[in-house]
């Protein structure tokens, strides 16, 4: 009988412990990311360099300390660029901010297919997915997956 009570107490303690950990995790609504502009900086037959401007919107009532970004960018359904941004920034509470990053692609990576499908258009559909890396305890990675359209005209 004592063994049964002891086992029940252990199970109860584990259940409370697991539930306690989940309540320690901050409750945050996922930030929204949008591709604002894509501009070619340089190009040759083997490599292209683009400047990407992104916007992060923080719908939460606390600031969002971002330490980096793991990302994949798709234009018109084709893989365009992927990588990591290791440049920290802070998005204000209930605010937004833009940041820029340089990405390198190669003609084989889909840029050739993209250019052939544009037919003079500058507005293209995009998808961007990945994880925001944060400095928030118990919430180090925030996944995102956003879609929209962006103008490939010269960035201002």
C-alpha cells in the first residue's frame, strides 16, 4: 500500500513539474516578417549579390531582443536564398522595424528561372520561412512562415 501511495506521489510531482515548466515559458504572439525590397547589388555569370530589406512587426507588449535569423527565401516558388543573419537588433514593444541583409546567390540556384519567368514584371510573390533567434529565456527560437509580394525595383 505504501508503494502505491509513493508511486502516486512521484507521478503527481512529475505532472506538477512538467506543468510548472510550461507556465514559465513566456506567452508571446509570433512576430510577423515581410520582405520589403530586393535589389541586385552586383552580378556576374556565377554569383549575384542582393540587398534584402525586411520588416519585423512585434505585436507583443514587450520588446523583442533578436540575436539572429535563420532564413529561407523563395521568389515565385523557387528557392532564392538561405542562410543566417548574426546581427542583433531589438524590435520595440507593439512596434516594428526594418533591417537589411546581403545575400549571395548563383545562377543555378533559381535566379535564372526567376528571370526567365518575370517577362518584364517587377512585382513577384515571395515566401520567407525560418526562425528568429532571441535572447528571451525559455523562448530562444521563434518560427515564422510568411508570404506576400515584393517589388524588385531599385531599393531607395
